[in-house]
C-alpha cells in the first residue's frame, strides 16, 4: 500500500483541495477548470468518478495551487456558490496546510496508536493528535512519550453512558475520531456527533469469527488469509462504509501467535492509510460505500 504521489508540497499555504458532487452532465469539468483558471489557480491533480454516465452522480476531486489562497478563499467560495446554484452541485474546499485535529481512542494494545504517532512525527500523516482517550491506563506512557494528552476514562456497564459523555467532552471539536483498537461499542449518539468523521479498524474475520479470541477461532478453521478493514462507524455495528482493506497470506504452519502478529501488522497499515486518505480529502461517502481517490 503506497500513498498517491504528491504533485505539490502538502505544507504549502497555496495548495487547495476541492471535492465536488453533482448530477452527471456534459461540461462540468470544463466549467470547474475555467472557474479555477479565472482566479489564477493551477490544477495539479484531478480524479473523477461517475456512478452512471447516462444520468448518475458525478464526483470530482481537484488539487490546485493558488497563490495567496487564504486571502483569496472568499472569492473562490463565492464563485463556487454561484456555480452550485446553476449546476446543482455540493462542494467542499480545504486548504492543505491546515492540520486536522485527531482524537484517538484505545484500550490496551498499542500497535495502531504507535503507527499513527509515527506517521504524524515523520510527516507522512499531516494532522495533529490532540488527545488519546482510553478505558484503561496502560498506554499513558506511549502518549506521554509523544507529548500527547492522555485521558483515562474507565468504562463499566453501569457507567457507560457517563463515560461516553466524559469522553466527548475531552475530544471537544476534533475533526476526526479514530477507534484504534478501542474495545468498546460507541453509542448511536456518539456516531451522530461525528458523521463520516469516525473511523474504526477491525480484523476481516468479522462476522465469521467473532468473540474474544477470533485468531484462535480462525486458526482452528485453518484460514489462509489474515485481513483487516477500516471503515466509517455508523449506528449499525461494523456495517459502515469501508475505506480500506488488506490481507496477508498464512498457511498451516502459522500458530495463533503468528496470526496475531501478522494481524497487528495489517491492522496498523490499513488504519493509518484510511486516516491519511480521509485527512487528504480522498474519501467520499456514497450511500453504504465509499469512493476513494487513492
């Protein structure tokens, strides 16, 4: 799994990203290209998808360079609003230099959190992890070593609602919440608080191998593939739109611990990739599925 090549410095204050959706009809690409050209922007990356060329929904993602983007943003937004009325489109415009705020929820295992922290530190994930929330204290040293605030919020069946309310207070206005092997089911109210901004990772054995020890069950059945799935979280458990999946092959020689080790590797790669794509505005939710401009 490799990230898409960058056409421009992602830290540049001049780099913008535009995602547009509208009824598919001739001319929309030309109109948007002309709009950007008229304000002096240079398109550096363009990807598009049509759900049905004979009358479906058209989705377009553009990266562009516009000198003085921050000060000229209002002008560009005004032009887009006018175009939205004429063409029936929805759009979102972001500045690549802005670093989204991430809140990461964990329990006791650290491999996925460690991967996210590493990618932020290395500059591969252009975001800031502003809080780590956990129902156990085990990973406080990991967060402390990275300089990230750690919040221990114990959860019991009797205190689950209060604990979730406390967690929501702690994450505040986070742009994205990541469930990095957080071994708790969040409520429907929690999901509604972060629509299309709540990402989870789980092993791809679900729903075939559920319960506390899925790798033991998979081993006993002699599976040949270890996998992981990153998806947006909805009120329907583990049924949200899928962002990324990956597998690794195993054979009869693999022990349960081998499977767990391989699973950890796949999980951290898959979740980190999904979070990166989300941060870079490469994921568009379309009903129960996603469009990913990787």
